[in-house]
C-alpha cells in the first residue's frame, strides 16, 4: 500500500505583496486542489510576524501529488499564487506520513 504524501512548502511572500492579496490568491487555489485526484486537506500557517509561511498539503499518495504538481504548473490560479511568492525563499519537501496520533 502506498503511503500518504505530505507536501511542506516553506516560503516568504514576495516584496511588495500585501498579506490580503496573497491570502485571496491562496483561497483561489483551493478550487484547483478540491478537484485534484487524491487531495486530502491543506493548511496554511505563518510565523506571528508574517514573514515565514508553510503550505501543508496532504495527498492520498505520492503519485497523486506528482500528478497535481504537473497540472498546477498550467493552472491560472496556481500561477497567480506562485507569482506572489519570493522564489528564492522556497523550500519544498515531500514527506511520507508515518504516524497520526
């Protein structure tokens, strides 16, 4: 049985982008995720100062996450969100869920 995949994307919002604009774009990406095969849930967290963010996306499998990533690269809402992120700050990790307590 394939393990559940969890994507952790650490980033900063691009200079000149306000939090409200970023959050609206993030909200717009949710419809894409909801239509994606294997999507389980998503959480967006930030440090209290708003400088550092982590987008946490849980998938049924690594294959589902890989397929969604390919499609996201062409989705207009995803592309808008990606344009609001400081690309030099992005660190992405695809993790394997080992335990839920």
